[in-house]
C-alpha cells in the first residue's frame, strides 16, 4: 500500500508543480495589462502628491528634503536623481513627456518627472517583500507535503482495502471457487467495479455449471439411442426373418434421426449461449409469419390428430429475428401438439406499444405450478421416460428461453383457458 500511496503522491506533487507553473505563466501573460493598470491606479495619487510637493522645493535641496522630511513618513523608497542616470528608452520618455510615469522592476519601481530646472526625476519604490529564508520555505513545503500525504492515506486506505478484497476474490475464483465474490461497502469508491466483478463471477459460475450439467446430460441422452442402436445391430445379425430385419432397420433409422435431432438441438442451444447486444430485429408480416410456422407444424399436428390454428393476430407487423423466433415458436407448437388433447392455438398481440406478446395454448394435461420454471432448464423433461414416443431431448423449451432472452424478453408458462398449458413470450423493440 505504501508504494501505491508514494506513487500517487509523486504524481500529484509533480502535477501540482507543473500546473502551478502553467497557471502562473498564463495568468501573467493574459492579466499583465490588467495588473499593470491596477498598480498604476493604486500609486497614481501618491506620486502626484509627491511631485506637487517637491515642485515647491528648490531643485538643489530636493534630495535632502526627501531624505529628511518625506522618507521617514512613507513606507515607500523615495529618491530624487538626474534624468540621465536612468537611461530611459523612447517608450519611457514618451510616458514622461505625456505627464505620467513609467514602471520598472516588475511593477516595483515608478519614475516621474519633477517640475522646474535641473531635469530631475522622482523614483518611488515599493517596499520589498519580507525576506523568507530557504529553510523556512523548505519547512513550509515539507509540512504541506506531509499534510497532503496524510490526507491521501486517509483517502487511499479504504480504496486499497477494497482492491485487496477484489484481488482476493479474483484469486479464489481463479483457484476454482466459483462462489467467491467481492464484498465491498455500499459507500466504496470502486463499488461499480466490485459489482461488475460479481456479475462476471455469476456469469462464469453459471456458464461452468451449465457446461457441467450439459456435459452430464449429453452423455446420458446420447447413451440411450446409442445403446438401442447397439442392441438393434446385434439383433439384426441374429434375425433371419426379412420382416423383422426391416423393422429393426426402421428402428435404427429412427435412432439415427433422434441423434441427428439431438445434435441439431445442441448446436442451436450452444449458438444461443452468448446473447448478442446488437441483435437485429427485422420487421415481418405478422400474419404471414404465423401462418408459415403453423403450416410447418401441421404435419405433426395431423399425425397426432390435433387441430393447430392461429386464433388471433392483432399485429400487422412484428419485429423479430426470424430464424430464432421461428425456431422458438416451432418448438412451442411441437411441444403443445405432443401433449394436446385435440387443439392448439397461437395468438400474437401488442400488450404495450413496441411490446409483442406471443401465446401458445393447448388443451392437454397442463403443467404443475411447481414445474413451470424448471421446464426451461436444459434436459428437463416432466416425463422422464426414455421412450422415443415421448419425443424431445429436453432442449426445446431451453432454446425458447434463450431466444426470448436474445430478444430482450422472457417466456413464462401458465394455465391455458383451453385447460392445458399456456406459453407466453414477451419482447420489446427499441
């Protein structure tokens, strides 16, 4: 900490000296005419009085008169001398000729002409500044430096403590403690930095935890179709009946399709891992977009005997990322068709200006309230069986959640007026 304070002190001291010199020189340059005029006005009356009084004294006795009669009563240095002794330049002589006086020695000496013969000038010198020895100045500046250093210590101590807490949390995080957080006072000067670090830590912890869960879930999900494929391959070598072999081939094709679908879901889920702040939401014809997605899901609906339709479209134009939102709506429709009793409805409307609400309803068994948040986690399925008839690998709703987040929105599950489940995606546009 001492090194930090010393470095800061040196920077401040050097900066103070340079700034003081720059300001002093700039002030002298810009305000010298003003200061000169002010000083002239301050002494003009006294010089006029002295010139008038000495004008009544014989030129030969003026020096003695100034020394004996005037100087003891003035706090100024007074002297009468011949004009030639000053070596005045043309500008100074012009000022004398105009009846005023000229200034020398950085506005410390003033010279005016005296009337009468002898060509005499009166010199008025301001009293010198009180002498201050170098040791006194050194002591003053040393005391100033010590006081500045003390104030810096008082200011830097809490910042250093907070930086040490941040450093310790970063070291613990680097050593694998994903729960490490920087605990800073709410009055800390670096509170925003600590909050940013904690947000980063939360994000890293969530990513690592998600990666761990994803790895475990993927290994489990892949094991099931691979085990079936292995079993079917073993069975097809032992089976002589052509119809049985054909059935096994069809089942193997279904397992391969399941693996392919799982790979597609995983790629989509991984692609949506990092939300892009610059996601471009393009305007789309709302009704045309809904109809195209519903039509795409129509085959699954027909196989399952479910009527899938657009119930309401109260928006003419909708802003969205077409590829991702289409995938999210298709996932919701496939999920609804899989569990519906016979009806699935889609609605799109505006809740507020520039806020869109996409609703998917079904008349299936619904979702228990305790599971309505958990179902958006990856590889979570309320039906834990691995039978391919249940459909899905547990990533569909997780993808929907991430797509909603990409759109600066959210997704929620609730009870549908049709008696089953309702999924609502809300998002806003700028």
